[in-house]
C-alpha cells in the first residue's frame, strides 16, 4: 500500500514498427492514454478481487471509494502472462459498479474464463488515483470460503475474533468488516495478525471506519466478514460468520 505520486508524460509511439503497433491495445480506451499528461497517484486505491462461492468464473473486484471520488473505472490486461506494471498493457473494461456494505465499498462483477490483471481507478478533483495491480487466480487458486471464525465474548460488547489461514505463504494482509446482518458496515479494518477485537485498534494497520463506531447492542445479531488477501491483491479466502452479542 506504499504510495508513489508522480506525473506521467506522454509516450512517444511514433518509433514503433507496424508490427509492434498492431500488438498494442486500442489506445482510445487504454490506461496509458487515459493518464497521459495527467497527475496520477499510484497505489492510492485500495482494491482486491476474488471469485464467488458458487462460480469460479464470476469475479468480484472490491475497492474503497475515498470521499470525493468520482469516475470509477476498471482496466484489464489480455492475460496474466504480461508485465502488470506497464500501463500500456491495460485496456478499459466497461462494467457497472455497485455499492457494498452500504456504500463503504464498491465492486465490479464480471464473468472471466481466463486469468489476467486488473487496475481500478477513480478521480478526486483533477487527480487520477490508481490501485496496485490485482492478479486474478480463479483457475489456479480459487477463493475459498469458510465460516470458521472463533468469537470470544468474555469482554462485554467487545468480541474478540480469531481465525486460521489456509496458507501463510500466500497471505499479505487481512481485511475485517463488522456489519449488521443486512450488511451495513459498522467497522472496517486491516490487520497483519489473524485476530481483531472490537473496537481495539492496537493491531490495526489501516482503518476505513468513519469515526468511532457505536457500542454493540446486547441481544442483537451481527456479521463478521474477513478477507485473506495476497500480496498481488487476490482474495485467498473469505470467512463469514454471524453471531449474537451476549
């Protein structure tokens, strides 16, 4: 999530041979064309992707829209066997975005029968924000689903959540969302550890919660959703568990 702010200048394509030019994607909808001579912040969009529980070809690309963000876009490469850091390899993919967790997050949803790279972008003012490349692995490492979250409620109204990962090798960070059972987000946090306590942020490395979340209500039902995310922003596993505050 390290950010690097820079100005991208126009590429000189006139030196390309005819054969080279024929291999380039449609420049009118390419990422390199979109950001040409624009102010860009790379790695500024928090985003990840995973397949759905019942169809490995259906991919959900989640992203966090910062305040003031507009013009949400999704760009893709033609395959996974390509340099993900070269923006000339990305062409715009026209998919509608929808709200998730009451609008705290948004997502694109598409049907893909081959693996590739994605980049999500949006604008804040005149500046374009880009996500880090997202590698989809629906064919070689499909997203797992589990309800195995340990929930300890010894401390009143401050449940302690812990979980086990399928593979520590693939994990880079965890994203935790505590929500109502209707998926209204209450808190959204990132940790490197396989544990989180509501609402203790001592091990939180990134917090997207809006202000201080409310006290949980005795007898009310809630939901914890945890995403195990890899370094290339693929969701290795999604944990979902519903519980009642005791």
